[in-house]
């Protein structure tokens, strides 16, 4: 059944209660945000981490693209427009999709405990604040740092087969701009809290994965 991201119905009576605490407690749910410019290799490294360590991987971009394609979605056109222009979709949409996906993953696993890699989120400071206030606080941020030139080459290469509406030269330019202006402040914000683990994402995927594991072990211990 298609998922709806609408707020619960209240029969026209009262508005939904204002949440006073996050949906998930960090003692049950571990959240690692995975950030980096477009083409830095977030998705590739998340796939490696899932395979080896059993995280649940949620890509904000993938969730938005799925919602865009979902028949009956009231947000399809809006999402399409934002993605094509490399802009950040209004946070309510993305946060609700993430919360739904987390709830679904926990239900499926039959446990209240889970470990999530949240990839490509938060891309804007308001998303960071709202998510931590209403969904779950984040344990740390894994930041894949990569020069624009390298990311551009990767995206143009991926664009040959990805079918993505934003893997073209013009959209890529806009995405880089959004990354610098809007998303880097999020990395800086978490850096000030000492939560960022930065990995040089220029080398091959295998090399980046080795470094990622090393940094994560240093930060979280061998059993992460
Ligand atoms: O992470 P990915 O490259 O798949 O994201 C594609 C696009 O989805 C972004 O350029 C942006 O338009 C949208 N997006 C967003 N907010 C997020 C993640 C992605 O608006 N947190
Ligand atoms: Mg991705």
C-alpha cells in the first residue's frame, strides 16, 4: 500500500498535538547523518556500511524521488521542480518521509532498537534543528569531503546511466551552489559540537571505505 505522508486526521476537531519530545530516544535509535557534496560517494559508502555493519540506510534523495513517483502524491510536482533546480525541498516533506521510513524499518525488524545512516540529510540548518527536536537526536555526522572537480566528473559519468533529472551540467552547477551556500553551514554547525567525522572522499571507493571504518572505529569503538 502506498505510504501517505500526511498528518494524522483529526476529524476536524483538534489539531495534532505539538510534540514535546522526539519520537525516538537515542538510547533506542542511533542516528548517523551522512553528508557530503553531490557525487562525494555518500550512497556508495552507505551501501558498504550496511553490508558490513548492518545499519539501515535511508537516503533523503531516494525517499523524495520515490514520493515524487508515488501515484496520488500531492508533492510530486513540487519535489520534481526542486530536485531539477538543485534546491532543498521544504523540510516538512523530507522529515515526514524519514520519520515514516524509520518507523517502518523498526516495525519490520520487530524491535524498538535500530541504527540508521541518514544519507543526504540534513542539507539545511532548519532541517537539522527540526529533525533533532521532533524525530531523534543524532550521534554523529559522517562527512565525505571531496573537491568539486572530482564530484563533477563522477556525476557526469553517473548521468550517462542514472536516469536522474539532475545529473546534467546545469543541475550539477545549481546543486554545488546549494551545497556550498546552504548545506556546508550544517557541517560547520555540527563541527562546532564536535560531532563531525571527516573523511577525504577523493580516492577510490575501496580506499575511502577503509578510511571510513578507521575513523568510525576511533570515534565509536570497535563494536560500532
Ligand atoms: O542526495 P541526493 O543527491 O539524492 O539529493 C537529490 C536532491 O534531492 C537534492 O539536490 C535536493 O533537491 C533534494 N533533497 C532535498 N533535501 C534533502 C536531500 C535531498 O531537498 N535533505
Ligand atoms: Mg545519493
